[in-house]
C-alpha cells in the first residue's frame, strides 16, 4: 500500500501543526498548567467511551509510583473505523507528540503504542518516525535539554478486537489473554505491570497536541457545550465519498449524509457494530455526547440493504470476538445470533424475541467489560426499528411460522 | 521434528527472550516472531517458550488460542485474510470468496495442497472506505474485484 | 520491568486494597448503605464480604474462599448507586461511601438471565449427574425458580468426556466456565495443567494442546474436583466394580480405611464438619459386605518405622560416615500427588524421596502376602480396596511398579465421596451405626498413624518415635502430652529444629543397622512441613538455591492444602474452616487413644517378629514396602 499524504482539511485535528511543537511548548510549562489547559478544553476520550481526558491524567499524575506508563490505544478494531489508520500514517507527529506531552504531564518515562496486528504494514514507517524524533531529541533521554526522559516502543496485537478495551489491552501487553480486568482498580492506579497507566486513543492524543499549542479555550470554541472540539468520522457503506472526515461535534446525520453523497439511505449505524442503528426518522439527531455519542464509525445503508443480514454480520462478529470470560457476553451473544438466524428462518416468536431483547438489556448492565455491555446495542435497536423486515421473513404470531 | 531442528528452535527462542526480556510480558512479541518465522508455533516451541519464561506450557497454548493471528498447526506459506466485516461484505466480498475458492479449489479456512496459500476470514481490517479488502501476509490490498483478487493470489509463490 | 509476581493475570486477581491493621484508626473504615441499612466496614472490604458479614445473601459461582477473584460468572452482581452498570460484588472493593442494593428487579432479572444462559449450554439432566444434590448450579436454579429452559438447551454434547486419567474425569459438557479449576491448578497448586483455551463462544477449559488429562503433567491431586461447582470434574469412580466384587461369592473383598475419610464422611450424611465416624464406618463396611476392614493407620505406623529407619540410615551415612553422596533432606513419599509433582517438576530430586511406599501401597502388598498366608486365602481371590481422601491414590495403585505381592497390590481406590455413595446405596445411615473395631490381624492402630491425615501429622508421628529411639526419653517429656504443636496448624510452610543433646541406647529393632547414637549427639535435627504444591514449589526452589531448607534433614510434603484431610477425594465443599474442623476431629481422636506412637503399636512389633523378620529396611521389607520413582520431567511428547 502506498501512503498518500492527501491534504486534509479540518478545524482542529487537521489544522496547522508543526511536528514537535506541542512537546516544545509543554516542556516549557508546569505539569499543572498543562492539566489546567486540558481541563479547560473539556476533551473527552475519542475511543467511544468519552471519559474526560483531564480527569484520567490528573488521577495518574497524582498516583505515586516509581514507574508510570502512557499507552496509545491503536487497536482500532471497531467495524467501520479507520480514522486511526489515517492519523498514524499521515499525522504521526500529532500522535507521538501527544504521547510525549502525556508522559511529561503524568510523570511517565515510557510510552507504548499498542498497534493492532492488522496494521503491521505501518510498523516500519512508525519506527522510522520515532527514530527521527530521537535524532531530533524529541524522544529519548534529556529531551530538548530539559532533563525529561521519555521513549516510545511499539507493541503489536495479534488479531483480537477485545484488546481495544483498555484493561484487556494491558493484559495483552502483560502476555496474557486479552481478558478485561475487574474495575476498580482502574489503570490510572493499577495498570500495566501494576503501575499507574493512562490508555488514550490515537485521536485523543492528536487533540492533546493541538490543545497544548493552541489552548483549551481555542479547542472549546468548536463543538457543543458538552462535546467540545471536533471529531473524526470514518464514513463507509452506501455513499459516494467514503473516507475520514473531520466535523464539529453536533453535526446531524442528515448534514453528514449530504456531505458524503449518500442517497436513499435507510439506516445509519453509528459507533460500529457495538453502536446503535438509526432509522430514517432519526436522521435529524446530532452526533455528540449529549445525543448520539460515537467513536467515529458511521456505516451507511441504503434502501436495498437487508437489516437482518447486517445484524447477523454484527452478531457473528461478537460471538467470535468476545473474550469469552463472562457469562452474559460469552453465551448471550450466541443466543442473540441464534435469534437472528431464527428470524431469517421465519421461526421466531415475538415473545422469544422479547426475551432476547430483555437478555440484551441484562448484557448491557451485567457484562464485565464494554464489549459485552455494548454488543447487544445493535440487536436491540435493529429489531425495534426495523420490525417490518422481521415480518418479511415470515415471522409473526406466537405460534412460530 | 529432528533434534537439530529442535535445538535451533530453542536457540532462536532464547535469542528472542534475550531481546525482549525474560518476563511474561515478552510472551506476545516472542510468539509473534516465532509465528512470523515459522508460520506456526509448534508444541516444542511452546514448551521451550514456557521454559524460558518460567510459565506453564498450557498458559502459552491458552494465549496462542486467544489470538487469531497465532496458530499451533502449520499453515500455508501465504496467509490470505479477506475482510468479512459488513462494509466489505456490502462492497462485494461474496463474489471474491466465490472467485478465489473456485480458482484455488479450496474453501475458506483451508490450505492448498501445495501449502502455498491458506484462506481465512478476518474481522474489520480498517479499510472500510476502500472495500473489499484483504491482507496477504502483512500487506493490505483494497478495492478488490474478483479478477484482481485472483491475480494477486496467483502471483504468490 | 522484571516482575515475577505476575503469575496469575490481574484479570483473575483480587484487587488488594491494603486493609488497615487497626480498623479503628481514622480513615480505616468506610460507611456504606446496603439495602438502606447503614453499616461500617474496614476500607477495602468487598461488597460480597460486607454483605456476608451482615447476613445478606448474595449468590456466587466463580467465587471460592480458597481462590483469587475472577469476577466472571456475574451471578453476584448488585446495584451500586450512581454506576451505570451492575457490579460484581465479589470483585468490588469498598473504598468510598456507596449505596448498594442487592435484590432490585434489575439485579434479580440479570441473575435469572445469567442462570438461564448457563443452563442453555449445560448438557444433560440433573438426575443423571454425579453432582445431583450437591451442585451449585442446580441450587441456584432452584433458588431462582427456574422451571424451563428459557434460552433452549443443548441437545448434543459438545465435548467428549475425557476419561484418560486414572484419577480425574473431565466432562466439559457440564462446565460453566467459572475457572475455579484454572485458578486452583495454576494459582493455588501451581501445577499448571488447566487453562482457558480459545476465544469468544468457543472458549473452554483445556489442557496443553488439548491433550487427554492422562497424558499431561497432572498430578491427580483432585483439588479442581473439590472446587468445581458442577459435575464437570469428578473422580474416576470404580464403585460399580467394587460392588460386583462384593457380590461375587468367590472373592474375598477387603477394605482399608485411611484416617481422613473417617473425619469427613459425616459431612456426606448431613453432619457438621468435625465428626469422626471411625468405628461406625467399620460396622457400615461390614454390613455393605466387605469381608474384612483394616486400618490404614497400621501401615502408617509401619511407614514411620520404615521411613524413620531410612532417615536414620541416611543420616548415619552422611554424619557418621561423612558420605557426601547421600540425598538429604529426605522427603516423605506418602502423598502420591506430591510424588508425581516432584517427578514432573523436580525430577533431579527423586533420590531425596523416601523409598518407603505410602501406607496404602504398603497395606496392599501385605494384604496379598502376609494376610493371605495367615488366613489361608489365595491372593488371587482377594480384592483389595482402599478408601482414601484422595484422587491421586487411584493413580498410585495403578502405577505398574505397585505389584510387589505378585498381584496388583491395591485393586481399587475409592474416595470418601464414592464410599459415602455406596453406603447410602446400601440404605445405611452412617452416623447411627454401632461401633466396632478393625479386624485382625492388623487391629486398631496408633494415634500416630491417625494424624497422618493432617498436615504435619507424618512429621509429628516421626518425631514421637525418633525422639524415643534416639534419646530413650519419653516424647511426653519433650512435648507436653506428646502433642508436637510446632508442626500443627495450617501455615503453608512450617520449620522446626530439634537439638539432640543426649543420646540413649539403640533400640533392638534397629540394633543390627547402627552401632550407637554418638554421632547424633550435638546435632540439631532440622525439619520442615509443607502442604499444597504451591508451597512445595517455594521450598524446592529454596533448596535449589541453597537456602534454609537445603539444610533440612527431613521434610514432610503433602500435595493438598491442609494435608490429606483436604484431599481431592473428600466431601465437597471445602474451605479452610471445614479443613480446620476435620483436623480438630483427627487430633481429638488421637488424644483419646491409648497408644499414640507407631513403635508402641503391638501389631507392628509383632509383624517384625513374625513376618518382616530381617527388620526395617531389611530384604523383605524392601521387596514389599519400598519402591522407586520415575524421572518424568515437564516435557509432554
């Protein structure tokens, strides 16, 4: 694959930035000043969960330990997400600089990029970039003669979606199966090797680089009150211009569909397989933490598509990608998949469908980690919003066929 | 496995452990390197890795079995992973499956008799804007057509 | 980043919030509200612990008192105010004032769904399961009123039953993935045979490369069985074959009963832990149809003489003759789980194992020789059964070298659980049986043999004899009431030193082996007692490193936590409290006996006079009562 540096435009992430800029600025500031800017910016994690980044950093900064870690979560595995691919290939300076800033702020000397196995082809360009930073003294010992040491290493995943969950990621780094930990304790206290650790999404770290240079107030001028800044959206599916878009939070589905040249759209899946499915009458809803939160995956389906087939694809994904440790997720997803197959066969009763939807709600609250808590989302939303398609398969009544 | 082969594998593992460190968190990098160099992690390799990292062989096996890209049985010289996530599916994954299976005479999940190619499915490759996509070993190919996919596979040694 | 402490993944480790030493200090406690009741608990108490302390019942499955926290079954979820999702109460340490609700409709529905999910993949029916009536999943289903399979039920078994091991049967069709066996095997015992394999819905518990259990480095300790909440793990049960032997008029069926089963079998009949039913059991066994009932403690006494003599000979060679090649410390060999552990993990140390057989196997060899001769029965017609607290004993009696009588020395090993089942099958309520004595020619044994059942027991029995052999003094003069307290109790590793300041006459029994005791004068005998293979590992690593334990003369190792009374064949459930009560029962019975030293057992004295005429460690005893071991190593072909 060739890396083409297309000139992208955007108000925040894709705005002007000179490599090393945020490191230089950060190292001239006190840790507290950086935390202050971060808090002002109200930046929330871009991986999907939306935890306030400043809070995470403050907790880690406050933890007393001889060793701390900054982990960049580049295990981008959510179906329909590819913004991190673009950032890592085209904007490595934003990611790496963000990691150095994070390290300086929380008092860590080691950074680790957990790169998904599927992105192994990127490793050379990333290693080259890091080597270059070391040459320019933006990485390594005594960075820019400030006495601050920080280095970044890259660790590969090996094909496991659940490792995108931060504690599963840490388990994987420790040489274990990628099984989520019990929380509390949170990684900010007890993370990698039991040390305070922050795990940040690639895009979050990119936003950090801009915030440090341009300030929290500047960042806040974009987006909405509770969703500050902008967001990268990975657009795929039935549209003319798929790709990565930077849009301010608060953009409506309709606006987005216009922009990417989508027509005759029946449904939009927001947030990937673990997200929710919106039907036509919801297209005025806004992408934001207040309304429809997302890590940025937007999949567009036009009127020719079969929602049950789509749902089946999602559920097959979760049955395979669940880590398998907790009961609701390991067996629950399988039951939901069997339910979808029953719909396809025209053998499901509505009362059983209702039981499955209730099971979905149980999975949302009782699963151990975010995977199991979000995997029933699409089952619940699609079977509720596209009932006519269930009818089409010949289901109906309580007597089976 | 011949004794000489066993010994060289042991040496290789010891070298890797020296490189990555002898703690458990080196397990995945070591496994990934063995996988890359040998296309699978043999029983002997697993037990040697367990020995040098001071863990139990079943723990090594347990970890391998968790990750899709690691395997304990030999596969083909080239591993082809076609993305089966919904966007690649909508973009025509099925026609590629048909073309490739017909061309190679094997199904997905199988390896050609000459051990040249193993066909597998993968979950989202992060190429949703350019589907259908597939990984051939560590290289990614996008915007596949059945014809293009077959051509790529035919060029594999 | 070197950190070897990370054995178990943190995902399976409890979050250990340091509990304050003094809970009354400021900040040492935290007040919480559970179901609107305000209580105060020490900081770091888990929700589950807090609820239990306040008589609030929370169902659990993956949680086990002996194991680290997994938090995977999710049955113990509760509502914590302000949190979006339910929290696993076993894994949630209380560090701030929170409000907890343990039985809201959301919680009840979630628990019910989780039970239904487990049942949907749990193959088979309760009435055809070994754990029927003692199954935690069954109890939960009952508690939550399950009356149908809401999410269906598996129609075909997804796994084949693995019966390759002599000791442990794995029926993964009944597994609910609580991982207690994994945590037992890797964390509690550090054997490392079982782990979760695969991912997603395919995840299951398996062995290295899915090999049959009989082919991997399983030590057969059966601790996994004791903690399995369902029927997924159970012991190889030979009771059907034992029944047919009993029913065969041409067979003379004898049974030996080990000390621990008697101290625990009452639990199988609804008694609280801690009731010994030794003599009731004798009667029951006769009523069932066994032709003779013997006391394994007899050969425990014999073990003390043989193993003690062996130790004296090793010490003599090492100390008096200055022979550097003598393997010391001498390790006990009565625990077949420990023996196999050593053979796999530290094969270079097999010469340290006492060559004396375990009491079970000594008895086996004597029954088909001495007893057969004495009672005029053709050994071919004898079926020798042993009831043991142990699953590894089943493997031990099948070791090919255990045929020194010319026949299979012990034909079948039964666990306490299996024997209880046979007794129930015979319509006998054990606690109400009249008391009878053991059969001759072996009769009742000493208290020393009896305490073999508890960790430290072999050591205590050995000390009671060796002190008297060497010094000529009474043990009572050294240890009050002959209770060797320093070796008792459940500390994982115990160490003691006995300085020998004066020596006496060499007793007649071993006079032909050593001239005098002068070489022992001024020597401090160092000994250790270890139970649980995880502790054994620590001690072995210390020995390899040349640490304190390498200077020991004698070490007692038991594979199971608590010793035999916590064995893999004992009644389920198990936890430290139960094991302690069993130990109390054993020590109380010992105190009640008149003869409490192996060498004072008159039948022991007699057997050396009448049968093992060339004395302890002599030719005949070597043929029948001693054995050798195999360097197995860790590698699995």
